[in-house]
């Protein structure tokens, strides 16, 4: 099981980024997929998840209305579109299945700062 996240970077408050995560080693289309984040000095938190057929999504209150999760079951990829970014969104972002499995990827750093 492997997850490779990408798309992070440094962005000003109010900006946007699109994260991608390519998964392998399991039947991607059979699993609810999630994005998590870990800010400096804090534990890892669930940001969003999406059902296997993309029919349902869920977001943490802190990102609701600003972030959108999506997936491509052909490409084994899950995405996180992040709009109206705030400094408190600064964190390392990871993807995994909803019930995390395997080893965590290296994550992708998102820094929101002016």
C-alpha cells in the first residue's frame, strides 16, 4: 500500500491550491478515501472523505465551503481543491483510506502566509 501526495506549496491568504494523491497496492475503487492534515505541534486530523462512487463527501467544519474532495477511480487518484486558504490551513497534508492502512506517505506541505 502506497500513497504519493503532491501539489503543496507556499500561498498567500485567500489563495488556492489543488492537491493530488496517487494510491497503489490495493483496490482503490473499493475504499472510501480521505485527506488528513497535521499542523506543527498538533495531531493528525481528518479534513475530508469521499465515498467509493463519489456520491457523498464529508468535510471538517474548519474547511467546509472552502475545500472540495474528488476522486478518479481510473487513475487511482484523490484530489483536494483548496480555496480561500487561511494561515490556519498550514500543515502537511496526507491521503489514506478512511480507516487508515499501510504506511503514511511523505505528505505535501501547505504553507499559507503573506
